[in-house]
C-alpha cells in the first residue's frame, strides 16, 4: 500500500530511518569532509537529452493519433486505452474489481460527478472538487516539485529555479497538447525506464554491501560520526526490517498500518481523480482489471527498488558514500549538506545514483528521476484540469460550449504551472525533513471522510445526500482541528521533552484516520436514517448491487448539466468538412490543433447513434476468457502480497 501519493523516490527511505536532531553534540569529533561536487560526463548528458527528445516525441505522437477535440477525448483518452499503458499508472486490484464497475456503469467522468449523480444537488460535488484541487496543489504538486528539485540539486548542481521551470515547461507542453492520451503513453514510457534503472541501481547497491544478509548486519552498525550524548536518536531503529511494529511505540504501529493505511490507500487508489481517470479511459472493464493486476505486480517492487537501496546508502563504506551525510544529526552540518537542519535522509537515493551508477547509466537514472517528477505532474495537471472544467467552470458557465471547455482546461493547466513555480520558495523554507510526515498527516486528516462517503454510497443505497454532506462536514471540522494542532505543537527534537497534548502525543495519525472514519460513518448513518431515502429509480447503476441493472435511471435534478447546452456543443458530434472560405489562417489553425480544436463544422449524432455510444461507454460486460485470466492473476497477486507481508512481519 502507498504511504504518500506524491514523491516517488527521495522521501520513501526517510520513513525507515529519519532521525531528529539536537543542538547538543559530542565535542572533539573530526569535521567531515565537504560534500563532493558532481559533474556530468558527456555520455550522461547525451542520455538525458535523448530521453527528453524521446518523451516529447511520444507525447506528440499520442497527440496526433488521439481524439482530443471533445471533452471525452481529451479528459478520458476517448475511452480507447488498452490494459498495458493503463497498468503503468499503478492502479490497484480494489479499483478494478469494486469501484470501476460502478463508475463505468454510472457513466461519469469525475469522482465529484459520481457523487452528484448518486446524491443529487451540487454542494457535495463542489465541496469534493474544491477540496481535491487544494490537496493537489498544496500536497501533490509541492512534494513532486520538492523531491524532483532536490534530486536535481544533488545530482546535477543546476540552479533550482531554472531546472524546475524547464521540467514544468516540458511537462505542461505535452499535457496541454495531448490530454490524457499523451499523459498515459508518456507515463508508460517513463515507468519502463524507472523499473529498468531502479533494478540496475538495486543490483549494484546490494552487491556493494553483500546482498540482503550484509544489509541486515551492516545497517545495525550504521552510526553517524557525530552523535547526541545520552540519546539513541542516532541509532538505526531496531525494527527497521519489520513491517509489523509495536502498536504503541512504533513509528508505524501495525494496527494502523493494516487498517488505518487501508483507509488512506482506498482514498488514493480508488476515489482520487488522478488514479481513477486512467481506469475510466480503458476500452472496457477487462482492460481496466488487467491494468489493475499489472499495476499491482509492479507495486511490489518499490520495497526492493527504493526503500532498501535508501537504507544501503547509509551503510556504504566511506570511500563510496560519507555516512555522515545521509545519517547526520548536527543541524548546522545538515544545513550545509542538504539544506535541512533536521536530517539528510531525503538525499539517500540521489546520492546512490551519483556515487554508484557508471557513466551512461547514471544519465539514465537522472532521466528516470526526472520521469518520476514529470509522471506525477502530468497526471495531476490533467486531472486537476478535468475537475476544474467539468465540476467548477460549468457551475460558473452552465451553457459553455465544447470549445470553451477545451480552452479553459488548457488554460487552467498553465495556471497550475505558474502556481507550481511560485510555490518553490515556500517549499525551500519549509521543514523539508518533515515533508514525508506532513503528507501523511494531511491525508489522515482529510481523506477518511471522503473514503467513508464513497464506500457507503457504493454499498448502501439508504445513504442520502443529507447524510453524506453532514458526514463530510463533521469529518472536515474534526480533521482540521487535529491538523491545526499538529502545526501548532511541533514534534520535539531528539533529547527534548514531549509536551504536546495527549491527542497528538498518544494518538498516531493512522489511528486517528480510523477514528475519523468511524465518526464520519456514524454521522452519515444517523442523518440518513432520520431523513427521507433516495428513491430507487435514482440509484440504477449507481451502487454495487444495481450496477448490472438494465432499467432506465431517472437522473436527480441537475439544472446545469451538460445536457442543457446548445446542441452544437454535445460531445457526441462528428466533424464535417467546412468551406474553404471559412478556413482560418495557418497560425490560427496551428494554435487550434495544439488545443485539440477543429476549424471544421460539427454534425450532431442521431438519437440512435447517441444511445448506442452511451450503451458502449457504460457497458461492464466482459469476455469470459479474459475475465477468468484477470481473476486468476488477481488471486496470485493477493497471495504474493500476503506472503511478503508475512515474511517481513
């Protein structure tokens, strides 16, 4: 399961061995050598350049072949993606087997749209859209940029602003031009590079320490040169190689890891627009399930590709890596090394790349890390654009034309790019050593109510709009109170007394997620039972139990639905040739092509064609053979996961 939805490499090893610092130090210890400067070889530069050219080529190719001229084509890749690129978006089994069938049968584009269809009204849909955008901008985008910029600084020595602006510009270019098709195909390419590069680095790193047995022995002795007296902060955790940790004193207590993390993972992988949008773009349900299975197999790798190499970076001999840099506890020295006074575990993985990878392969891994940043940003840019265009802009402009929606979607991506650049100084001045915990805390305080609403909406038809809304409101208030307390009372450093309130000191954030889930479910149940239920004709194909229903659904009232637009703006229209006199200038045609717009007139589909298209897009029928293949692989994947959990418990 995933702890953090954003940074892919630089922050994960921190969870296992982050050590707080203290100003009191042992005296008389020799000063460590200054960190070595790193310069790229010609072969490394060539690999990086070729990589970027190739990525742009893939993005342009997918843009040319994709249908980007409609909302469905741009935001859902025209519902034409096969299983293999969808799988590279790291979807999970629960998404493909439980949530996606309901979403497809409901015929929705966004998650807030599903809640609108399920409950009616607009307040829940608007609430979800705004909250999702806030989470994307101030958690996902910020952590992606921070981790990517940190890697660039460690490995390349580029100016932070210049390198980040270049990456954001390239990312935004093919996201704006290609829509979700370009995003998914480039993600597929980048995932291949990441897996290959990470495998090579893992092999080299394990070879340096004597493989897994050597890692077990040497990690326990990996102590920094300067330590804090009368404390154990500098020592590696004794349970570092165990998943199930003490329920009271563990940094990730095992009950919270199993149940609390499941709540957070359900929100990330099954209700978050960034992830779900890729599965909704699959050709059919079998392709969505196939992508979930392969994505689940790939999710086994990060433990060995990322976390353990991050631990190895702490124990390598000093002639390869200075132990003091990764495991430092002196605030002043840590500031010199990585710019964070609380510790430098964030630089563990980048240092492995620049110190261990041979020439050429080092350039490949630099491209891989940039791919990680671009992969997340492209997903967030496209999904945020979808949310804003479909759920917020249509609220402002109920009769907006198809062309207006497409332009607004592109412009909003440019707004996100600008906001991302402005956000860089905030990330630099933030306590970067606590960024990993910050992301987990934000998720634990805001995600459980959303998870609860989706689960109850799908599995219990008695839940109504009033119950869902007040459950979300109460959950938001309680979660916000805990979040504010977390920022007011900071975590004490090594050697300091813990004077925080009991709610912070004694209740782990994963436990709090469970408490918030239960509280939200209680409010939803109580309010729903005290108010009128939603009539059954409004629930057809909107719950797990009615997903196969052939009855016609009576939509709940939606005064600003897309169906109220002029006929010419309907997404189910086809292009027809226009007259030569109406053909715009070449520069205007080029700009319209970039935005996925066409200068030719559109011809509206007949009612029969529209109904046939709608039946195809909402069908969850599966071929029996492929259904069996997906089910068998899902069972194998679950068995592998249970074995790994038991082995590392």
